[in-house]
């Protein structure tokens, strides 16, 4: 059974709201109490329940990374491999989880990007060299979640990186950068 803040509160002899304030660094508690609560939670390996947290914050703490299945099953290009490594490191530093998938489900032919967003599984999407339809891009724009994708030309060079967040959209030119 998963350890909860109520379990930590019982062990520490405080209320669950005190535990919540201390673990979320909200203040309103003595430094000694917070240190004791954080020590207990660390020793017991406490992790916030992602489902419970997403109910109160309306965020999942998860980013979807979409690959092109053909590229992923074969050898990834060095640029793509380096890009993937950098993304992973950056997301881990930000304490974000990832869901890695492909643009389409091969069995059902459903759009995995639309499914992830509609089910509320991700807070944003990073599309890496995936074959994304215009309808999926339009869906992402309407969904108002952040998404990033490269637009490449037939020569295999990255032409621009499109970053969309809510109603704002920025394009960064990267001419001559090999994909």
C-alpha cells in the first residue's frame, strides 16, 4: 500500500495539513517541524500520489514525447539521439515524467497524440521527427497545451522549430542544422 501524508502525519504527531504545507514548502509551520516531517518522508520513501496531485493542481507533471516509428525502430540519427538525451536530462532536472510513444497506434490506427491529450495524461507534447497530420497540429493548437515540433525539409536539414504555448507561437530558424 502506498504511503500517504496521513501516514506521515500519524508518525510525526501532526495534522495532515501540516505535512502537506511542509512537503509543499508553503510555510506556516516551524522549521523544526518541517525538517522532522521531511526526514520522515525521505526515510520512508514518500512520493506524492500523481493522481491525487493532478486533481488539486490540474497538472500531470508528465510530458509526451512522440517519435516517428520508422526512425525509432531503425537506427536513430545522431542529431535525434542527442536531442532525445538533452530533452530527457532537462525534463528530469525539472522533475517531470515522460510518456514516449509514436504518432499512431499501428493496430487501431488511432492518433496517439490526440489520445494522450484527451485523456489528460500530459501537460505538453514534444514531437521528434514524427509524421504528424495537419489535423493533429490543429487539434494541439485548439487544446491549448504547449507543444514543440521540428519542421524539416526533404534534404534532411532542420528548417525551423515551432514552439506553441497557448495562443502564443514562436518560430526559430535553424537553417543548415542537420536532422
